[in-house]
């Protein structure tokens, strides 16, 4: 049987966080053996907010190197840069013509981003969910690994696939979300009600994949817990619950066994051990990243070959779409 297709993308917003790794990237690595995977650094999405060009180029290569360092295998998956495959934006234009303004107006992320940057309320910020749908549909993806915060965009991709199929005959696979249950959301170390994010103003709130061991130890030591003082796993102790989830994510040890081992040892000992678990878990990624950044020729080879693989699939789909909508064949 032919393998099902998986698509996912990540924005080049600089160094990825531990939350990105546990919640998404590690899952991508596991999917490579079972599925035909297309993984993309979505630089076109990134420019919906102002970027310094040289920083965007650096961040794009940084993220590409981190994906490789985390275990994405270019022999198994197509790993590429979004702007290198023109079919993404070409399909996006076609999908724009069947997307209703009301749908885009209801997008929660657009409302949030427009409140944060009223001076940069550009059309790309409004329509980028359509480009996201094009990213997915151009590969006829069966499954898309997404977090809970992307479910609304996923629904738009499904709606557009069905709408196009109904209007022009069956063309697109209607994709399904692939939502990982365990460890899917790693929360802020300073505010366990918010997802870990590099955009947090407090640098103690997140751990970056390239943080030095002493920085990791300091951030875990300062991580918010509570005044109860008892190691337990429950929603009332949200900060501690988040730390236990992180411990479990790196060791695969059942939560109840971790709780049992530390219940009489206090938060200090638990945090000390957790910091070492994280340091040990991230050090191979940091070492591989350093090696890759000294071998830019290899990185270039990876993204060029990845774009070739992606382009072959994407161009086939785009030709089919253009024919269905009535464009004259070139």
C-alpha cells in the first residue's frame, strides 16, 4: 500500500523552544517511518509581520539546521523552504477566490494578531490561513500534525478542499488533523496557563533548544510551582504539572512513578534532577546543530533536494487545479 502523506510547517522565527521540540518536532521525527512526509520552513508566512531580511535568512537556515539536528532525515522526508516551491503561493491565489471573507474574519489568530499590531494590519495577515491551506492541499496531504491552536486553520483547509471538489469535481484529499495527546502543550515556566513561547517578554518563561546547560538549570530553578510543597500531578498545581510533563517527555517514565519517587523529596531536588534530564536530552541536538552550521554546503544541498522532491508533487497538483478551473495549458 502507498504511504499516506503528511505535511507540516514551522515559521523561521529564530531558535526553536523546548515546547516546539516536545509538542511538534519530535512527533515529526516519529512520523517519518510510517508516512511520506513533507516538512517545510514557512518563510512566506513569516513576512506577514515585519522582518529584517538578513535575520530572516539566518533564522530560516537556523530552523532548517535544528530540524535536521532533532532527527528529520532528508532521505526519508522532503525538507525544504516554502518560498522555493512557487506552487504554494500559486495555489493560494486560486483558493482565495473560493474563500469567504466571513470565514477569515472569524479566525481567532487574526483577531489576536490584529490587536497586537494595528499599524501592520496587512492583507497577508488576513489571508495567510488560505496560504496555509494551500501548503497542505498542494501535496494532497492526508494528515497534518497540528496543535489545538491551529484547529481552526485546519478546518478552513478542509472546507476549501470540499468546496473546490464540489465545484470542480474531486481534486483534493480532505486532510485530517493529527493531534498528539501526550505532551502536546508545554506551558510557560513562569505562567503555566500560557503555552511556552519565544515571544514571551520574560526569558525565564521558555527554554531554547540552543540554551547552554547553566541557562537551563537557572530557568528550571526559577520555574513557577506553588506553596503546597508536595509533589503531585493535578490541575491545581499547574506549574508543577507542567514540569512533570516535561520530565515525562524526556524520560518516557510514567508520571505516577516520577511523583512516587519525589513525593517526599521536595521541589528543589525535583527541579535539580529535571534540569539535568533536559540538559542531557538537548545536548545531542545542540552538538549536531553546531556541526551543521559549520557545513553550510550540506544545508544548501538538503534544502535544494527537498525543494525538488516537493516541487515534483506540487507541480502535478497545480497543473490539475489549473486545468479544472479553466486556465489554458501553457
